[in-house]
């Protein structure tokens, strides 16, 4: 993803979740996705989907059972 795209996604997530600590970072050797962090903790991946001429982004976050305890 382009730096401008990452900046826009980060601002969107910060606003949507009302959480300024959210950071979106480029992934090494991947140009179709970015990593999402809260502080230093990795929480998920955003994938860029530009098939069918409609650009969208998919945020994927795994929640492990032991994280709920």
C-alpha cells in the first residue's frame, strides 16, 4: 500500500474506534496489505481489495480464547 493510503486508513480507524493509539504500518515485502497495531501490540491486518474495479479494504483480526479470560 502507498504511504498516503496507509495514512488515510489509520485516520479512519482512529476516528471510527475513537482510539488515537491505533497505528497502521506497511508490511515488509507485501504491497496489498498493512498491519494494524494498538501501541506496540499487533492486532490485525488490513487487506486491499481492488478487484471488479471497486476498491475496498478488509480488516481481519483474530481473537484468541485465552485473550478473553
